[in-house]
């Protein structure tokens, strides 16, 4: 495509592409009601470092079609090698960690048609996946009532994609990852536990589970966290763990707790909690793992609420001591393993004038919003996010007496909001790069997490619900709605 | 765990770990009946290049527990820095491209307990994902009746995991990838098509779809493949494409064909085929894309079989000209986005003797096969794979009058096979590394693909079926079965 643009002389025409997703992840029986934006910094880093190498140009040079004719000519490749830089590129984006919704431009790229087009795959690759995983992590963190969550997914991840996933999981609310490399990079302490094989190794050499536990406690007296389901959780693992905990305490150390990785985790949590209490360890944590996700956490918590009172425990006391180790189902976004983010041409310059570009679809909801736009979040008087509003570039809802929120596709459906019902309208897009100059300031994962937490505070509970969340409205200004309809009509006549 | 082993003085004990998966990918309404082994070469490459850097040791050195005590002591870290190499490591593995089945050791690692344990995450990360994607690709290739398949998934992949996925897709039967970097690395020509945005760009600047098509044809006269659904497939895209094809032909060029990316792909394929025929392009290809996977291909082909005769076409003529562009659903293994591959301790040396190690589970099918083993594929007289047989290290079914195939968990279930019914027994594991010496010879993707094709020839049709495939048997020799049962009994008494 770049060579076609080059040959037609339109390769340096200024063009604008919007990146957005069309629908929330749908995990099958449940779906998300919001997403957590993530991945921008890694895309920016890629952009700052990427260049075309000579061997890459040579590879393109040697590509031939069916008839043996070269696919890419020298003049085009020369232009590409001289122009594969971002001196004219401008990017604005919604910051990482923000709550985001379908059809809202999350990243807006303006630059020469050929170069902006070439960025598509890398941009989508960086942003789609991290947003997908940050969203899943946020749901899991919410389902776990804010308890500590650890990310364990590297062994089931897509190769080094597991690194991007670990970062996104931290953004989305996970507290630690067992991915030591990413912990190092992001300034986190890595966290993990021992595996069954440690107990197996001692047993295969003629020892016992107790020997294995004692060895671990000796090496990590203040970090003692024992996996108790290698033989039998209640009959072997737990009594052995308590024996070791007692020995530790006599030496002045407090254990962390136990981990359960199989069986009925809710049933076992209640029993293990009671036995730990009776043994004098009411503060020992119970770490759960084994194919956990938001739905499984919900089920476990519900079951504990029913079963804890039966054995004389307060459900909340059991639930509050749980920690969740989440692997496969987080790192692959179980149930929906791809976000449908796209990168669409929305405007192009001709004779110095911006022309909106349209992409028609039989499904009106799939027609992207054309032209250069702004994105606003409208907050009500409770300071809850009421809707996201997409406007034309020259519109500003701030200071208007009435803000009109138009349905994105239905002619007669709109909703007028008096200014007295609005607390404020917040512009969401921020400049990241301006005419090739980097304006982006790297920020810590902590800052990004704080954004997520603040945004979740501003979301109605119904939108955060795991099952059948309320639909959050993404609306257009009347002028943007009209522009889109006019273009569709013009298109139909073409 | 490595530090615990170090402190107990068992870190250099020789240990064996088996890598295997427990169940075929289950995509929901359908599941796989075989897998395609993949990822080994990349794991080997990682192993050959990995080393611990000083800053990594420093990072471990500064890790502290809750009480401020350092987690890793200097003597252990010194040992680790001196011993994080693979001089004593031996690996045997089933080659990439081979058809593989659950519970069969695919990769067997023997080395010092601490070092072999440390490899777990990397090994699983490299092998689980590529095997998952090679399997999905193989199913898609089979469902597409062997027609050309192109991989388009990078934009929805897990960051650079998309590279591993593209390689695995090629191993599994995909013919080309639009991932230019991986094509370069693997010696393939990259293949792709133009996007809607090319048509949009011309239109936004006042041109037409026909202008866009003509520009493309001018630049790529011998590779002309036009995306015809930007406006309306049958009313605009196809007539415009035929106009351009006619112009090309007058200049002596033959077009490749058209791509459909939306709508009812089966219905449209039939109509487009007929119109292309009538226009004199019976050999023009029809490339389909848009959330394709094996089930969708099956549906499309079935529908064409019904609809083609209605418009006077032979169904096979339509089907044989189809090419499939497969993205998201291949690169994420839609429906089951992780293979449940594990890495389990199965034996450990004590006093120079190998001791089998067991891991108990309430579910007998989840108890790994203990000890040092061999893997055999038993072929019947039709030269079809009859079963995989796992034996003890010193067993060899070749030359036996009768081979007994024992059910992996059920006492009374076994099956005796007379040698006259057996064509041959093939050992599947090959030595890859022996006492630190690399025996692995890199091989081309073509060689790996040839292995896959040969193995698929040896599979009964029922095992390859997309829906409800026949269960392929993975059996134990009676001696291995007995060893496992004896260990379980001994374990229960412990």
C-alpha cells in the first residue's frame, strides 16, 4: 500500500488514523462493562527505537512476484529508507490506566499517509493485548474484593507476550507477578511460591512432606508459605504445615500461610481457616490457585459465605485472608483472548484541507466516526462518569447550557443534559507526540494504577458488575452525528 | 526452591523432569484429536544463549522479605552464578512437526535438581504456545481441504508472541504469513493484501474505488489482488475489479483475484465465482478473511456445496479456488487459548540410583507416569498409527510376539496386539543434548512441515475429525503400569 501511495504521489499527504475497539471483551457467559487502557508506553518506546536496517531493505528488494518481477522498486525503497522516521508524526492518546469504552478514539495518529499506515500492525499489537489483559486483571481484582492478586501466567503465555501481559496485569490491579524479569524492569519485588515438585523431590529421596516443609522454613523462616495439597490437604499438608509453623514460632518467626492448588477451594478454605484458627494462626493467609478467574473467585466467595457459618466462622474473616494466584486465565484473557481494536483512516488532507474519510459497513455500528475529533468524559453531580462524548475538533461542551448526547447510529435517539446536572466535562486525549517531538513523559506503574483506581471510583457499580453490566453510553455531538450521516449519504450516491 | 535445594545439599542431585500436556485443546463445541509438536528449536536457542547477568544477580541480592532479611544469600547466589550453565544437562525430545498426544513425554530434561527446576517456566513458555498454535493451524489447514492459508494475526497477538505464533502456524500447515520479520527469519516470502483504508484514502480525496484499484494494478500488475467489500461487494467492488482485470489483461497481465472480508462469505463466494467466470476469469482466486477458523471454514464449504449447484456451478470448482486469510482466531487459538502443558519431576538420583518420583492427585488421570521412560508409536499393518506406548527405559516392544497396551489408570483394561498385526514400533524421543553437548541439528520449516504431513497420513481419518474426533490411545506397558500402582500404594501408606 505504501508503494501504491508513493507511485500515485499521495504518500506524503497528511492523514489521520484513529485507534479504537468496537466492543468490550465477551468471555462467553459474561462480558466486560469497561476496559482499562494499556500499552501506550511500550508502543512509544518501540516508535522511539525503530529503524529500517539495510538487510531489511535488501530483503524487500529481493521479493519477487509470480512472474519474477521485483515487488518493490528502488526509488520507493530509497524513499522509504530516507523517510522511515517520525519527524512529522503527531500522536494523541488517552493515558494508560484510564477506564475506556468502545468506539472512543484511544490513540490518534496524524502523519504522512504511507508512514502512518505502516504503523498499524505495531500499534495494534502493542495496545490491543495490554488493554485486554489490564481489563481482565481489573475484573479479577474487583471480583477478589481488592485482596492481593499475584500473576503466575508466564508458562502458558504467548512466548515473550507474557512480559507485556505481566505489565498489563499490574496496570489492571494485580499486585505482584512471579515474572522476575518484568518485576525487575518495573521496580516491583517478584512474588511466587514453591511447587509440588519440591515435596516430590524430598519424598522420592526417601524423605517426607514434613521434611520438605522444614527445609523450606529453615531457608525462609520469615516468608514461610507452604503448598499443602501434594499428598492430602487436610490429612497431611495442613497438619504438617502447622507442625512447621509451631517450630518457627518457637524460634520467633511468624509464617505467611498455606497455598491450595487443587480440590474444592471454597470448601477447603473454610476448613483450613478453622484449623489454622484453632492452631493459633488466625492471621495466616490462605493462597488459592488453579485456573482462577473473576467468575471462579465470585463462586468461591459465594460458597464461603454459605459454608463458613456452618463451621462457626464469619465468612468475611475467611474471605479477607485469601490471596489469589492467577495464571493462565489472566494471561490469555480466558474466554476472549483478543480485543477487537482497529486502526482506521478517518481523515486526509487535500490541498491543505482536512477531508473526513468514511468506511461503510452493512452494520451501522461498525461505521467508524469520521474526521478529526475530541473525546470528553461527562461527569454528573455525584462525580460519576455519566457518558463519553465524541465531538468534532472545534467543539467544546464545557460552558454550554445544555449538552446533547446523540446516539451513535439512531436518528431520533438523543438525550439533553442541563449544565446544572453536570459536574464537569473532561477531555480524555492528551498530546503524546507533536510534529515528531516527543511530549510523552514516562510514568511509573504506580501512577498508572492510581489512574485506574480513580476512574473505577467514578464508575457506577452497575458498569463494574461482572455479569450483565450496565451499558455505559458513548455518544456523539449532534454535529458529529450529522457529519457522519451526510458522508454516508454522499457515499451511497457514489 | 533452588536455594532450599542448595541449603539441603541436594541441588546437584541428578533429576529428571518430563514435559507433557494432559489434554487436547478444547475449543468449546469442538476439540482437537491430536496436537502438532512445536517450539523446540526456539527453546534450544534460548538455552544456548541464556546466562545470568551481574545486574540480575544484584537484583536477587537486594530482594528482602517482610522482616527486611535478604531472601537470597551470597553463597547460594555465588553457586548459581557459577553453575547456571548446562554442562550436565541432557534433553531428549519428540521432534517438531510430529503428531503428539496427551501424557506422552514430549521433552525430557535430566540435570541437577536446581538447574533443571529453574528451566521450567522458559521450557513451558516456549513449547506450550507453539504447540497450541501449530495444532490450531493444522486443523484450519485440514478444514480448508489443503487450500492455501495465510496467517494475518500479528495485530491481535500477545506482543512479540505473534512471532512465535507465526512460526508455529507455518509448522502447523499455514503456507505464508503477513509477518514480514518472521518470513525473513524463516526464509519465506511474506504475503498480504491491501486494506480498506487504501480505497478510503482515494475516496476521501475525491477519487473512487475504481481509482484505488487502478492504482494498485498499476503498481502490482502481476500480483493484482483486490479487496472488493469496502463499498458493496457485488454492486461496486466486483464490477470495478473486473474492469481493472480487463485492463490488465489487455496489457498482458493476469490478475490473482479478489478478497472478501465481510458479509456472508459462502453466499458471496458462489456469486463472485460465477460473475468472475462469466467475465472470463475462471482461474481468479477468491481470498476469504474475517474471523475464520476451522469451524467457520467447514460451515462455508458446506454452504457452498449446497448453494453452488443452485447457480449452475460445481461446488468443488468454487471451493478449490478459495484461499483463507486467518488472523485472530489462529494466533490466539480461539476457544482455548492455552495448552495445559506441564513439567513434572519424575525421577531423582540417590546414591547413584534413580528413584521414580510421584505426584498424587485425587483424579487418577492427573497422576504423571513416574520414572525414566521411552515412548513408542505402534503402527498397524495399514501403516496407520495404532497407539502410543510409554514403556520403562529398559523395555523395547520391537521383536516381541505380543505387545500389551495397558490403560493408563484402569486395572483390568488392556489390549494385546499380536506382532503380525504390527507393522513397526517407532521410538519417538530423540537426543537433543547429552551431558551439555548439543546434538540438535537445526532444520528448516519445510522439513518440520514434511514431518507433520507424513504423520497426518498415518492418522486415521476419525482422529483428524474436527468434531468429536476418535480418541487415540496412549497406553502404558504392563511394567510401567505396575510401577505406577506400586508407588501410589506406597505413597498412600506414607
